[in-house]
């Protein structure tokens, strides 16, 4: 996510983009037994269709399968290949949910579902596991590219029925640098520990203060994208980083990465990407000078893996 973290949970705007790292899902019939088999980078899973075993590694795929369970009578094998690790926060939960949903829908019906059907059902599936899912990563996975996204029925305390979201797609191509701090905390944990706690203690401060500032960053970011103004967009990313820092979502490692990226003249701006308290800092631009510097600092380089990323405009597709 480029802008809008957390305020998007309460009906605010966000800017989200799809990156050039993909998840591939293939569904293969297995008429020899009534089992579901999942074979992926994370390992191997096998269970009878009638009594599905729970497995934290594959919880999103299993939830997707439950959606189609009544339409599948014979055994199936689901093969999953990912170009990135699930431990690095690149929206893997949303990506594997959307990919699995489309693959199983095609397996059952012989054609792909429309985007809103995928969005609505994928968001409901993710929310069974992650209560506070905004749907932004799902939109990125479905549509690809850069999208301004808003779900008016998102509510911090209790989400209403999902309706068609507001989506504005931008044709910009952005060079991005993501730096992983070495650990991540689940979105639900962060929201419960920080956002909900602040809401209960001082609703006015959170909604009319912090969320309003983040919303202003997002609206200004949309204008910068329209004008293809990378200098302005980078400055806005720095502004939202500071807001997230004031909310208590920063850590020593994240701030260290942000400061080093900010000192690189090739980076227009940088911020916490995602819910915070871990995961990545995303920078707008290519951290070439930093990478040169880190060549002589191998300990730090190993501590903070760097990912050069590009925007992938294609979204979900059948290969």
C-alpha cells in the first residue's frame, strides 16, 4: 500500500499498487480419491473432502475451498507457486486468496468470475481469518496497476455489507524499493493493540486527527499521481510516515531503514508499508546509492533485504 493505511479501515481512501511478483495457482482433478491436496512453497497438505483438517499455513486456501466445497465431488490437487515469501509483507494473503478463488471458480464453471464477484467473496473469505481486512490488497491483486480505493461500508468497529467500491486506476509506472526490517506482525494484532486501543481511549484524536491527516495524504497523493509528480508524491509518503510514527506504528529498525533511504538522492520519499510495527519500508525510486554503501556493510545488508520492485498492470489472469 502506498498511502491510506488504517484510515481505509474506516471508509477512507487509499492508494494501493500491484507489484511484479506473482502467485500462480493450478487446480488439477484427482478422481482416484476424495481428497484435497495442496502442494506449495510452504509445504504439503492433504485432507479428505468431508472433514477438512485445519492448517495455519494454508488457512486462506482452505477457506476458499470451503466456498466451492458443495460443487466439488471428486478429489483435487491445488498447486501453488509464489515468486515471493509469505513472511515478507507483499500482500500474500490477498494474492493467494484471489488466485485460489479464480482458479477454483474456473475449475467449477469453465470461465472466470467478474471482478466484483471475486472482490466481494474474497474479502468475506479473508475477513473470516483477519477481522480487520480493508480489501485494498484484494483490489491490487484483481486489477493490477495503481488504484485509488475506497470501500464506503468499511467501519473500524463493525463492517457493513460489502458494496461496489470506489476505484480509480492510474496508468503511472513507479520504480519502488522495498526494504524488509526482518520481522512482521499480523495486521489484526497491530490494529487491536494500537488502532482499537486508541479508538477506545480517544476516538476524536484517532478519527478527526490521525485518520484525517492520513486521508489528506491520500487525496494529495492522488493529485500527485494525476500530475505524475514523483517529487510531490515522495514528500507525501514522508508525511504519512511521520503520521504513522506519531500513532506508535514505527520501530527502531523501520526508522533506521527510513532514515537511510531518505538520505539517498535517488529516493523521492519513503514510508511504512502496511499496518506497521514491522514488515517493510517502501521507497519511491531506486536505492542505488544505498546499495553501493551496503556493499561495504554486509552485516546490515543481510539484516535488511532489499527488493527492487515495479508496478504490474495486469492483475489476475488465466495463463
